[in-house]
């Protein structure tokens, strides 16, 4: 299996083989040493001859630890098997029972789950007495509720799938469904759980034997050895710690096996940790050479050039912006290749591009919101005189907090679900404008009213889940209005919304812009929407700006083939409805495309929260 | 702009939850479900402790007294335990005893079981409660801290080695950790007493030994949850507001990890309550756990019944408290279960 090709998998396999080997040959090779008494040497401390010392009869403890591995592992395997079998039978049976019976079984299992294993084990131990077999039964049985719940959950999720429904329609019986469809599909997660369960079982056994309720003399397992050794902990600590090491070692092996078998748990973090620190990024120079090929320079439209640097310093700008992420294999993937972008006071700029074009990253960099693992480099990155590349002072933070508002793509996730709307709208006035609680509340109500939320006073105590998607997005805009925004960056603010709600949200954004004369950067994949809203449009592709246009003249001025493709896709009143809509040629430099999939594979997709919604290239929005 | 039309895009779960909350608040539903579960658990516990004697294969009295005990004594004890009566009478007696606080008499020592338990219960309660406090108070900053370190891009080695240490602690049984603690701090450095119970010096090692495993486990949960939360868009929203880090972490991140932390924490606390059994044995602490172990060894059924019952009640109480905290803290409908 290729899963075991990883370092963890390799360690797990080697460790497991070692354990099995010791368990098989242990009693044969070290059996004599483990039983030969030498009373003269009793209670011996650790020495070269006896690395773990000797016990009350002068027997070598190391040899006994090695010999005990067979019994310890056999009991562990037995109890795990009992738990697994019981869990499988009850869980699978429950999954095909009538719903009332099924719920009853799950309910009882949930109740049992609330009780810790030790209590269940002690209960069963009382019934079967303090013997090794009794302990095995007890530990095995007490593991059943947990495994039953797991099997049931897995089986239910499989039975809900379409292919199982299809099989049922065709007339496959419940047993056939279970054996042919459910079992093969839950086998892999079940194995993961079995390995994890083995690790827990091992510890349970050790605990029980340690309490004197498991394996009884003259037999011995690791737990019993610790029990025997702890009395002599002052004279020979290794007598208790030695068998303890064996338990920890075996437990770690089981955990490693479980990790290696697992597809997901801890993997994201593991990869992230493994990824080396983002390498130093190219800042200057490279933008020129890599950009030359596909950047058509650029529109000569008088409107657009008028807003360019000729005027006073822009409100916000980035120059030579590069953004990169670790690729999971120690390297970095650059997603934005040295672009220049600026917004002037009161201006409305649209950034258009497909998923993965780097438009959202550019916006987040402009807002100073990119955090590791994203690595940002730029010749200049500033907002209204504040250098975003350097350490921010307290007053810088205050100004950014009040003057720069951000609206994210998905209103379902951009408001904090644990805080009331009121709390989230009052905190900027309270923190940055030093308003009293009351004044901040009034400001927040004003903000909500400005975005058309009715009886705002009463909605202040609501949580985001009590708002509809459109209301949440408007509340986000209202949040920006509670301060004194000079720039609102709206990152696909309407993509996640219904078409009619899109209109409302854009209307609110436009009203906000007009009443406060704030500048707006609107990011979208929808060139029609942006053209209707903005003064100027920047088209991005593959991390580069390919074209800048004046919004009113996109059809006339567009020169880059990609932009022309985007525009060609827009139907208008003259479009021939009998013909299919045009599709943009997907021939543009496939080698350099850093698509979102490729990126997510790198294990660092979280750096770009706004790019995860697949936006079909041929998707057409003509409604605004 | 009047009312906003209902969206079609959010997941169906959302609309479903909204519809439910129209009729009964999710908190009420949650409270009803959990009360039902509590009552059922109580019933199961009482039935289980009652039947444990009857489930023992063979003659429990003979098993308790050993094969050499005279037949007369066996008969006397059997009558004492009421095992000669019809089983329905026995159950009525048992319930009556529970209501009046009479848990029977120990076969081993002839002491009143209720008396023994009431003298030992405080010790176990203090041990479990302080163990949980240490675990929770340690896990939150540790987990959040390592998450921040892991996300900062600096100190990846540091965060992964901390995770490694957590992993090893989790894989180590608590009695072994305790043995290690005794070895280092008692035998090695002579800082704390290795055994006994009474003052601060004797309490430190048992509490740490009890708390360390759950703390490491909980810290891992907190870390994973925290990393997830830090990636959420609402954290970007909060970051865009340039709030002080203190507010960002305590107001915006912490409430969102509390539900999962507490849910896992509740299970851990239940486990920790039972863990006192082992810890009390390691440190020779005169608590309920120690009593239980010797009672199981001696097949002292009345004592076993009493102690198991009290332990189970403690665990039910823990679950109840966690549920109450969850209801208070979690404003969302997320407290639903399958």
C-alpha cells in the first residue's frame, strides 16, 4: 500500500514487525532468563548485566518485559477483536433496523458512551472476576459502545448515498447492501479506528493489571510488572519504568499505524508543519521579465489615465506585489507576479478575473490582511500614507480599522457566529473611536439602518444565523459604515448570493459610496457587473494584470484576447438566441496556471479563503 | 427594500434549523433531550448496580467468602444481603435503601457502606475537581498558543515538537506518568511527598498525574480547533477591524472553540473522575477509588455497588454541568445531535 511509503507509515510498519517478532520469539529466547531465580541478586538495581535490574526473586526484568510482550499483545488483540466484532454486528444491524429500533440502539450506546471505560471495565470485572480472561472480556465489551457508534455513523452515511439507493431500487436485500456496498466502503476508516482502539485497549489492560485486577501471578503482563516494580521505585526505578517504556512504545506504534492509515486526521497540520518556511520572494526585476509575454500594455483611454499617478498620491496602492504560498513540498508557489495597482480618493475600481487569477489575493494584500503561510513582498504597499509593509503603530491600526472596510465573499462565514450583530458592529466605534457603549450602539443602529435593515434596534441582539444571507452582507457593509471609511474593499460580495439579493447588496454599496464618498474596490469574476458599477476595470489573469480599461468603453477598448473573450460571452439584446454562447479559449499558458486545485493540494488553501468557490469560466451573468 | 426574500443558496440544514427554532427554541429542545437522557442514564445505573450481584456466575456469597467458609456463615451473609428473597422484593428493598441513604453493609469489614463512602468522597471530589481545573486551565493557553505559533510561520519546529510531546503524553497511561512524576520529583528531587493525602505537598503530584494526560489531549483539540477558527473568514473580518490581539483572541476566537472544547472536556472530565481510581492506588490516597479496587479484589459486593453508584452519579453530574454550560454559552443551533 502506498500509504505506508510515508515516513510515518514506514515507522509504523517497522515498529509493528518488531513488536510481532519480539512477541513470537520473546518467550523462546528470553524465557529462561525471565524465570531463572537468583535470590542472592534480588531487588537488584539496573546494571550492565541486568539493564532494568532484577525483581523479588532475582529474575531479570528486561527479559521479563520482552517475554511479557506476547501476553500483553495477545490480550490487546483479543479485546480489540471483541470490541470490533461487537461494534460491527450491533452497528451494522442497527443501520438496517426500522427507524424506531435504530434510534433506541443509538440512544443506549450514547448513554453508555458517557461513562468512562474504566468504570465499565470495573463493572464487568466484578462479574467475571479478576482474571486475564475476565479483563479481556471486560475491556472488549466496554469498547463496544464507541465502535458501534462509529460503525453506525459510517454505515448510515454510506446507505444514504445514491449508489446504495440505486442498488436498493434494483432489489438488493439488506444483507447484500451491507456486504457488497457498506462494508467495503467503511473498511478503511474502520481500520484506522481499530488501530486507535488497540492503543486504548493496551493502556486499559496495563491499567487493569496495574490495579491488580487483570493478569494474575504467576502470569505477568506489562501492567502487572509495573505494579510489582512500583514498590521498589526508590531502589530500582527501572523496575517500573522499564515495562512502562514497553507500553508507551507499543502504544505509539498503534497510534502511528492509525495515523498512517488515515487519510485526513492531522494531515493538514502535518503538511503545514513539514512545509519549510516560505522562501524569500523575488521583489524587483522579475515582474518585468515574467510579465512581458502576456501583458498587453495597455489601454490608452483618456478617462483611465486621468486617474493614474499624474494626480496626487493615490489613496491606496501596491507596487511590484508578489504573493506566494508554501507548496507543501518545501518550495513555494507564486500566485501573484509583481503587479501594480492603485485606487484614488473616491474612485471605484473593479478587479475582474477567474478563480485563481490572484484578484482576491491582490485585494487582501492591499488591505494588509494576508497572514502566513502567505508570503507577501512588494516595492510599495500603502494605504493613505500608512506603509503596510512595516510594523504598524497604534494610530496606524486605529486609522486602518476605521478608514478601511472589507466585505468578504461569503456572508455566511464572514460574521462571527458566536457574537451578536450588535457586538460586532459596536466594536470598531468602541475600540477605535473611543465611544461610550451607548454612543457606539447608536452608531451601530445607524449603520444597520443605512443599509436598509428594518427595526435595526431590535435586530442588534440577533446572532448572524438569524439573518438571511443578503442581510448579513448588508450588515457587513453597515459595519464598515460605523467608522469613517475612505476605502471599502468588496471581495466578490455578491457571488454567494441569489440574483435578486445581489441587486440589493450592490444598491446598498452604491448608496454607501455616494453618501460617504468612499473609494470602492470591487472584485468579481463578472465583467458585466463590474462594468455597471465601476469607473475603471482591471483585468487579471494568472497572477498578472493583463489589461486596464475605462468601464464605459470595455467593448471598444479591450485588446487582450482574454478580456475580449470575457466580453464576447456577454449576451445583449442583439445576441442570437439560437446559437450557443461563446466559450473562452483555454489555451493560455497552461504550464504557468496555478489553479486552485493544484493549490489546495499544497495543503495551504486556507491562505486564500475567497477563491474556493468554483466559478465556471463560461458562466454568464447578464442581469445587472 | 422591504423584506429580504429567503435565499436558496444556503445549505438546507440552515433553513431546517430556522424552521425548528420557530416552534421550539433549540435550547429548549436540547434541554429536553438531555434531561431525558439523564433520567435514562440514572435508571440504567441503578439497574446495573442492582443486577451486578446477580450477574456474577455461580454463588456470589460463596465467591466472596471463599470455598472454606462455613455454610452457616454463607447463609447468614446471604440473608444479610437479602439474596434469599424474591428478586422483586430485593429490588424494592434496594430502591428503598437508596432513597433513605442506606447502601448496605460491607461483607469484608462490616462497616456501613454509606459511612465509608461519605468519609472518602470529599477526597476523590477534590482530586477530580482540581485535576480538571488544572487540565482545562492548562490546555486552553497551551492549545491556543501552539496554534498561534503554528500559524505564525515562525517556530514551526517548535510547534511540531510541542505536538510531539503532547502525543507522547497522550500515549502514556496515567499511572505510568504518575510513576514518572514520583521518580523525578519525589525520589529524584525530593520536592513532594511520594504518597499519602492531606496537605499541599501530597496533593501536587496526584493532581498533576491525573491532569497531564487529559490536558495534553485537550490542548491538541484546542490547537486543531483554534487553527480551524483562525482560518475562518470572520477572523479576517475581525482582523480587518484592527482590533487588539487580546480582543481578537478572547472575544472572536475563544467562544468559537469553547463548544467543541467543552464537549470533549466533558468526556475527559468523566474519564478523569474514573482516573482517580488509578491515581489513588498509585499514591495510596484514601479515596473512593482505592476503596473500589480493594472491594473488587475482595468481592465485597455491597461496597462495590455503593461506590460504583456514587462514581456513576458523579459522572452524570459532570455531564449535566457540561450540558448546562453549553446551553448558556452556545447561542447557535449547533447544539443539535444526530
